[in-house]
DNA sequence: GCCGATATAAAGCGCGTGCAAGTATTTCGT
DNA sequence: ACGAAATACTTGCACGCGCTTTATATCGGC
C-alpha cells in the first residue's frame, strides 16, 4: 500500500461521508417540505435561487445547472411551478431564444412561509448528524466554511 | 439582522454548497459507471459496502440505511443485483425475518473492475470542484477529514 | 397462544433521464 | 444580405427507479 493508494482511499471515504450527510439532510427536508408546504426540495431550491437573484434573472439553462437537472426536467419543473402561479416566464429582450423566470408575489409568499420550516429542519438534521461520529467532522467543517457573499 | 439570523444563513449556505458538490460528483460518477460497467452509483455503493463487510453480513435494513434508501427500494435493488448474479440472499438462521446479502465471486470481480473507474472519476470530479470558487473550500475540508476507522 | 412491533415484499404513482423531433432566433460564412 | 449552421427551449415517449401504501411472515413479551 503506497501513499497514492492512501490518497484514493481518503477521497473515497470523504465521498461516502459527503453522500451520507447529503442523504440524511435531503430526506429530512423532503419529508418536511412536502408535508408542510407541498414543495419538493428541488422546487424549494429553485424558488430560493430565484429569490436570491435580485435585480437580474436566470435563464433556463442556468437554472438547470443550479438544480443539477437535465434540460427537459427543468422545463417541466418550471412549467409545474408556473402553473401553480409561483413564477412566470419572461422572454428576454436581448436574446429572444432565452427565457427568464421570475418569482410571482405568490411565489415569494410561499417561499417566505416555507423558509422557517426549511431552516428549522436543516438545523435539526445537522444537529442529528453532529451526534453521529462518522458525520460530525464534516458537519463541523461545514460550519467553518468561509461565508461566501 | 441578529447573530441568530447569521447562523441560519451560514447553515443554508453550507447546505447549498454541500448539495452542489454532491450533485456534481454524483452526476459524473453516474455517467461513468453507467457507461463503463452498467452500474448505477447506488448499486456500486451497495456492492462496495458489502465487500467492506469482511466476514460479516448486512441485513436489508442496514443496507437501506447505508444507501440512504427506503426499505422497498432496497428490496428491488437487491433483487436486481441478485438477478444479475452479483450477490445472493441468505436467510439468517437466528431471526428468520432477516435476510443477509453476500457478494458472489462475479460481484467481487465486477466491483474490482469498476473500482478504478470510480476512483479516477472521483478524483477528476474533485479536481474540477476545486477549480470552482464556491466549492473549493468544501473540497479542501473533505481532504482534511480525519480518516475514520 | 395472542398481540404489537419489526423485516421484507409487492403494486401503483410520480418524476427524472436520454433521445429525437420541432420551433424560434441568433450567428457565421460567403 | 442571404442561407446554413448553431443555440435555446419545448414536447413526446420509453424506461428506470424511488416513494408510499398495503400485505405477509416472524419475533418477543405477557
């Protein structure tokens, strides 16, 4: 076993931890958001991302990247949210192939209602993870992450 | 804006970063494993977990937790892998509700063939993430994680 | 032996994926 | 300036897989 093998194993171990923590949080969030606000985690993520883009808009393709979704899944996701009146499509003037999306007042309101749930569940899930020996170090690292923007 | 609000925002930011990194890695792995070895990431995870349990067996429910899957999803996953001859079900003698699973030689071999791909793609994905400003700190933290076990 | 709890399985449903075809619009080559 | 190629999004389809709910078997305590 050489140094290189160790590095590989450390990466694999890190990935397993990351995946485990992600799974734990996502499952908790999914249940809570679904039960309380009829939103999936991706849907919440999209609404949140849109609310965060103050003054400027995201194109479908950017949204797709942000949500780690394929092109057609994004179309359908946006369509779903649009039909629920949570966001609107806007043709962009400069490149009329592109499509922007924007939160409607209803969307902002739902997001505002949902955010406390989201934050609470996230806090709880992290606390639970912190109590799990294998996950605790990663949770710790997460807290120490430089606060970007 | 108080201190508490900041903490909430930091957690949310951390979660977004975690989710983004997870999505990036998972997507890369999924493509590569699917294309090269006809395995999904969960399937690989399960085989890997089984191979790691040397001498000792996992029950379905433990497997479910390890893969962040529901009970029934686990049933079908195991069924799938069993039908491909990669693992076998073993009824356990002491508690006949329980079912153990064990890698077959074919399963071990496929895993051995797949592992290099997995490691290479993981390395590449992490390198790519390291080049992304928002993700780099987390990747860094991952490398520094105390090596468990 | 009976009852609640636990472990696994089965069936129906929703949603994401990949691919292909379609439309609108921009950009490039000549 | 015009037509061809590239780009952005939508739509339909087949497929896979996870989730929830519901059924069945088994265990443990009383």
